[in-house]
């Protein structure tokens, strides 16, 4: 075995790699902490347009030197509803371009200069700041400066060791040409990135190995592609067990990097040759590290250029993945913008969608009142569904208002919006009621407990009968049921007041119970009003044959 392959050389290689990785870690952690809320602020505000989203991704990744950190932060924003999936996709485009900055740093500074003299002072200055200002941003910045020093010191050791190995292999060749060779080195770059959890680190290693003569350009370029694809593993692992929105964002990262990687692999020989020729035309030498850094940047920018016009379709495709039953229910089923020009069809679609909302709020109300349905997380999910559907109905109604509506259609639209308002109030009251009932202490008055349970059962029954649309023949029964419920409420209220007056029930507890049952009564009233006004939409629910319909009889006058 050649004397170059000694334990000492192997130890220097491991030590250089260790210093490099520790330096990368300190840089990332220090810069991220120094940025503080700035990272979140830029992500939240800097994605108003697709171009700003890309630029934000580039700038933030360049600053914190970690595309994974920016991507995972982006996933968190999408998950929290602060950022849309489309905004996140543009940030991901930018992170892939921004992560190439470190390759340029290694190629232009780390390879061409003797960094030992600069690295040690950086480490000393950084740790001085870290020790003297540990609790503020200067301490975090000091940690990043020390990280830069270790980063450059590690590169210096790797550069020297790879140069020695390159001299040993001077008479040998590594076959990176051909499809098989390219795929092998791509896989090698992928594996190294997954093991080190940093594409920046693995790319820098490839650049130093190529600069030392250990790797020819073609295999090194294939490894850079593999590193670019391997960085998606961190994002994929971070969303295991996460929400669908988080999974879609991670899938966007994986999809973009895979597409970019495939394109770069197909164009690999031409891209490398083009970059080498361009450097020759500029009178620059053909040193491998700058060529690889340029290749890294070019194929990522090319990926953005290729995906940019396809972004809307890409987002639409992702939006259909990882869907839950709740998300499907929150998606409008009948609101088709293509029928806006035909008011009869549009109003029928609106009425059918409002019927869906009514079914959900009825489920919420019954769940809040029925102990056997154990409301809780389900109630919150249903409220979110109602909110999204109400927003969709509002947008659809604005589009419908812009169409030429007959007088009858205008009246019907007004009724429909009243029903939506009542349904929304039902959803709000269901949440308030569920929370109030869960916080009420035991009543400990058997007769009053029985009467309260009967009243709640009466409301649950009315909610079931008031689901829209109500059969006209059964409307008198619903009116009678509502009148009986109002009587029952007045009786229940009187008994609670008497229990408070006779000191059988503390006054504060009496007030809490009366507030809760007042909201329960309001829940029933909103359901009744919604059903009453929905009667005016009955003619529009039939399959329309003409663009206008005869106005239905107006429902009973609204009362508060």
C-alpha cells in the first residue's frame, strides 16, 4: 500500500471533515439565532408576489447557510396558515438557488487562498463574542463567526488531504462518463448528503475533492446533482405524522429537486462543457471548483426557469395530495364559476352549497348538546369547514352580483345570504355552548337537572327537523315545535331563577347556567330562521329550465 494511505492521513481527513461539519453547524445555528424573528418576518412579508418569494428564499438561505432550515420554517408557516402553498413553492425555488452561494464561497475563497492564517483569528474572535455576549444577538453572531473559522480550517485540511490522494491517483482514471457512471456518482452524492444532513457540506466536499485532483469534472458534477436531491430528505423526514399542508410543502421541495435533478443529469455533459467554454472565453482558467459551483447554480436557476410557468399546475397537483375527509368536505361541491352567466343555475348551485353548510352546522349543534356525541376536536374541525365554505359562498355571491340578475333572482340571493349568516351564527353558538357546558359545575338539583336535559333534547330534535330544506307540508309542525321550545325555555328560566332566589343554587352558578341555556335557545332560533328563509329558495332548488324563476312567498318577518 502506498505510504500516502496512512492512519495519519486518514486521521487528518476525518479531522478536516469533522471541523468542516462543526463549522457548518455553528454557522447555521449562529446565523439563524442572530436573525431571530427576522427569518419569520421575511418569510411572512416577503412572499406577497412569486418573484419576491423566490428572492426571499435566495436571501434567507444565503444568510443562514442552510436550505433545510429555511424549508422547514416555510413548512411551519404553511401549516400555520400564514403562507399559502403557492407562496411556499416560490420560496423553495429560491432556497435551491440560495444554497449554491456556499459552493461559490468554497470555490473562490476556500480553494484559492491559504486560510489557516485567517481561520484561527476568526475562531478566537467568534468565541470571544460568544462568551462576552452569550445572551444577545452578538453572542449568536460570534458563534457564526467561529463557525466560519472552523469551516475554512476544515476546508484547508480537506483540500490538502484530497490533493495528496489526487497525486496518488494521478495515473488512474475514475470512469464517471456514461449513464451508469453518472448514476453511480449521483447516488454517492445523495447518500453522503443524507448521512451528513447537509447538501452544502457534501457539495463543498465534492468541490475540494475535485480541486485536489481526486474527482474528474463529470463524476463531481453528478455528485453535486445527487447532493441537491439528497437535501430533500430532511424536509421529508420533518413532516412524518404532520398535517396535509406540511406534507404538500415537503412534496413540493422533493418534486422540484427531482425534476431539476433529472434535467441536470440529462444535460450534464453539455452544461459542464458550456461552462468550461464560457470560462475560456472570459480568459479564466478551467479550475474544477469554480466550474462545479457554476454548474450547481446554473442547473438550479434552469430548474426555476422551467418550473416557473408550470407553478400554478404544480400547486394544483400538490393540492390534491394527502387530502383528508375534512378538507374534502371544506371544498365547495356545487359552486361552479362557469354557470355564473346563467343566474338560475348559479342560484341553484348556491342553494345546494348552503344546504351542505346547514347539514354541518346541524351536526355541530347536536354535537355540542348531546353528551353521547362527545364534542371537542370534531367541533373545531367542523367550525373550520364552515368558515371555509362561508368564505367560498361569499366570493361566489360577489361574482353572481356582477351578473345581470332579475328582480326575483336578487331577492333569492338576499335570502340565501341571510341563511348563510344564520348558519354561521349557529356554528359560533355551537362552539360557545360546548365550551360553556363543559365548564359548568354539577347542578345537584335533580328536578332541575331533568328539566335541563329535556330542554337540550328538545333543541337537538328541532335542529334535526329544521335542516334545510324543510318539507312545506311539515312546516306547521316545525312552527309548533319552535313555539313549544320557547315555552320550555321560559319555564326552565323561571325554575333557575327560583332556585337562585331560594338559595338552592348560588347566584353566580345560576347566571352561568342561564347564559348557557340562553345560547342554546338562540342556537335553536338561528336554525329556525335559517329554515324559514330557506323556504324562499325552494323554487331555485329544482332543475332550472329558464334563467328566472317566480318568486316564492316571503318567509315570516325576521325577529331577534
